[in-house]
């Protein structure tokens, strides 16, 4: 059988046309599939249910303590002895120390601490509050050792009359919730990780840029706090209720923050109020209720009809 050049060219053209048609058909099938998939995903978006949650802000407080105190001095020259080196509660007329065996008594109820830090008589509000500079350095009280030979009038410890308010001066990070509490005259403090919140009264406060300087009355005064004039705890504020959603469910559209709320077979863009709770979640205080269903990936979606089955 003989093949001439025209026959060969015709065969080449047929193969080329076949391959082109095949590619076009496949491209059409693929495009149709993706259009269908996009349409399907539009009708069947991933959804998530809002979960009720509470939110609080916990701010570190590092400050200094202020209390009224008096020096207890040796009534005569001699060698000091006392029953305990720890700060303790004492009653009126109780013996707190002895000089060469002669009793040293206190004239009222309070705390006695046979230790000094050199700030006695100088650690007062009028010196500590003014300005926004750093607090004076704080040194732990150093016990006056038993057996120390004292001259008449030398200090052997300090007496803190009771009852009296324990006060605290501190700088706190400024937040809207904290500002609201301060304007109401209180802050809630927590001294232990899982301890109970206790309310401290705000005596006065002052603006300090990114921080707020506060002068507080603490709701406790244990003798152990006398060991140092520094103090740290947590301030708990912003206690509020709302719902928690993945942050992907919240989107910014036309300057409004919102979610696509599922209502029956349709979704509606619903404006919300809230703030990021962590790296992956958004805490909503208004616009979504517990149990509401919203579209999980809001940035991939527009309002419209859906099928949830």
C-alpha cells in the first residue's frame, strides 16, 4: 500500500485536532467540576456553634506597702532577748522583749516585729506618693539579733498599732475595664493563683501615661506582710459574659465587624462587638447568643441561601 504526502499531512491534522478537542473537553470538565464544587461549598458552608464563655483581665500589681509604725527602744543599756523573731500579734501590756532580763512592754494592741530596715520614720505617704518616678528601693527587714548589746534609746524592733488599714501604692497597666473599676472606687485583688478575689478601696489615683498610679486600702493585714515593704498580687477586672467563636468566623466588611449568622436556610451578615480572646478565638459581647450557628470561614463567604443537610 502506498502513502503519499497529502495522506500523511491529513493524518497529522486529524491527530492534532483530536488532541486539541480532548484537552478542551478535559478543561471544560475540570472547570465545570470546580464551578460545581464552589457552588456546593456555597450552599454547604462549614458552620460552628457559639459557646458561652466568661472573660476577665488579670493585671500584675507590683507595689509598696504603707502602714503606721513606731520604734520600740531599749529603756536601759543591756543585752537584748525576745521570745520570737517573727512578726506577731501582741496585746496591750504584753512583754515583747527584755534588756538584761527587764521586761519591755507595748502600750496597746498591734503587731511587734524585732527587725529593722532603716526606713522607719521615713516610709510615709507624703514622701512616696508625689511624682511618677520609681519607688525607693525596698530592703527586707533585718532582725535585731538576740544577744545584741544595746544602749538606752536604741531601737530593738517596731510596733504597728492595730486596728489600722494596710495601704498600697502601685502602678497598674491602663485598660478600659480597670479605668471603670477605679472610677467606681475599687479594684479586685487576688493574692493566690486560684484564690478568692477580694475588694480593695481606691483612696486616690493619678494618670501615669500608659499606667495608672493608685493608692489602695487593702482588705487584709497579716503580720507576715511586715517582712518587706514590697508587695505583689494580681488585679482582676473586666469580668463579663459572652460567647466564644473561632476567629475565622469573624470578618470585617465595609468597616463593620461581623459574622454570617445562619437563620434557617439563609445566612445574614450580623454586626458584632467584642475583641480577640487569644490567638485563635474571638470573644463576642454583643450580636451573637449562645447556641447561634455561624459560618466558620467568613472571609470565603457572602450572604445567601444554604443547605445545612
